[in-house]
C-alpha cells in the first residue's frame, strides 16, 4: 500500500497533549491519526458523537439542580461552613 504524507495544522498545545495521551496508549501521533481515519471509513461516520458538551449527563443534572436551588428562596442555606457542618452532623 502506497503511503502519502498528509500535512495538517494543529494547535501546538493540543498536539503536545495528544502526543502524551497517545504515548500512554502505546501509539505515536501518525498511528493515532491513521487509526482515527480507518475508524471513520469503517463506520462511514465519525467514531464518536461530535458535541460541544464536556460534562456527563449526571454532572449536567447536578448543575441544573444547583441552579434551581440557588434561585429558590425557600431552599435551606447556611451562613458559614461551621453552620453547614453542624447541620450535617445533626
């Protein structure tokens, strides 16, 4: 199989972080990119969901709950860490 050089532009910091990750997985950058391309071709799509979401569903639900509680005037609140500790210990 003939090889071809592929030139891509990547943020330097991203490249360095990716190289560290791939190294831990026993891969170099070339092999990781080839693996990614092969998976795209085999699947006929990206091998992952492309979302702008960096949090798990559980984390997003907890964040939404915290926002609701922060806006709820009847929600219990504490004026100090000591007050919170006392409530937790009782």
